[in-house]
């Protein structure tokens, strides 16, 4: 039998409250969001993608950011907040100083310049100076910076994105001092070979930077790509209850940026069955998934939620 290159453990970030709900058609009350988040924390989740600093007039879903973050201040979890502009970072810092509840601020920049213009209304030359100020502002407040290189494996506008274009942006972000980095699969075009190559290169070139695996399941390859990233050394993986959400749609050339996240229920069950420990109780985690479906009044895409985890563990994987 071939020796496994899997680590003994990996960190899982649950993205339901932010990336999952960002494009949800109805505003979810903060009490319901917190009920799901508390259930996740009870299950053992120790990092959440919680909310966004996008103006409420643009995304009413996150008008409750202050109340949600105040409730998470003493929860003992790592809490990411999306801050796509300098104003967003400044607002996050103000909330953190007043209420607590934030550990990490994150922002995207697309490897594809066309996508960056469509998504953030800025060219790379216009955006990178602001990124530098955003990183400085966050670090001055003692917050960790998470940068996502979007369209790393393909663009809904340009199609293929060269590897060197991806790493030119990643190199600059690391030079500017980001602490954590995602090479994000915006359109679900990644494959395990490229994921392995990109992850291996990032870990080699950026020692000390925490690499986060964030993949979409547009073409049914999200979990296998996450698996490849874990094998190549990514220390943190993202998923979302029910596989809901994903990037906002940017549609051209028959590609869609509305992709759907990986189902975190399926991901956690897979990892625990393989002996890659997450610190999460799968049964309790599935209960959080059921609660999320009740809150949304809709069934998600998790297979494990329908079938159960069927875990029989020995501490080193599943007993056959």
C-alpha cells in the first residue's frame, strides 16, 4: 500500500454566515445566524467566515454585522471578516476596538485583471496601492490579514489564467505582508494536478504564510481539489454548510462565477473518516447543517446530511 501524504490534522473554516449567505435571496435574521454559529462552535468549529463590511445598501444581508460580531466576541473562535476596500478595513478596525469579535480581515484581488475590474471596479495598478494601505491599517490594529487571489484557476471573462499571472499577484501580496493566502477557484475550473503544483509552489515560496484551500464545486471537483491541497500541505480548508453561496456572478463566454461552495458537512465527514482530524464532532456538525436548512427553509447539497456520517474510527482512519 502506498504511504499516505495526509497530515494528521487540518483546520476547517466554516463559511456559511458570510460566503454562504452573501448571495442568499432573503435576509436571515441575526438571531438565526447566531443560532447556527453557536451550534457550529458546540460541534468544535474554531474558525468562521462571519460577515462583510460591504455597505448595507449594497448587501442588506450584512446590515447586522455589529450585532453579530459583538455576540462572537467571547466565543473563542477565529473570526474572519470580508473587507474589500480601505473603508471596509477601517470600519472593521473601529468595530474591533469597540466590540471585539474580529481576528482576521480578508479581501480579494483577482489574478485576471478583467475580473478585478468587473468585481472591484479597479485595475491592478489602481488596486494594489489601496491593498498596501489596507494591510497596514489592519496590522496597526493587531489584526491578521487574509488575501484571496481570485480566478487563480480560470476566469469567467478571460478563460485561462496563466500560472505566472497568479503568482505575480501572490508574490506582491506576500511582499506587502499578508499573513494568510488563498489561491481561490472562483469558477470551479481547478483540477488536482494544478492544485498540487500551485500549493506546492506557494508553500515553497512563502514560508510562514498560512495557505488556505478555497475551492468551488461548480463541476463537482471541489472536494477532490481540497484533498489535493491538503496532501500538498495546505493547513486550513474552507467549506460551507449545504454547499450554498460562492462568488457573485460575473457571466461571459458561457462561464458563471456563481459557483457554489463545497459542502462542509461532506468535507468534515470525509476528513474524519480518513483520520485527518478536524477537532469537529461530525454528528454535532451535521446537526448544525440541519439547523441551517431549517433557518433557510431550503435543502442544501450535502450528501452526508442525507445519509449520515457512518463513522467507525480507530484513531487512524476507518475500521474496515
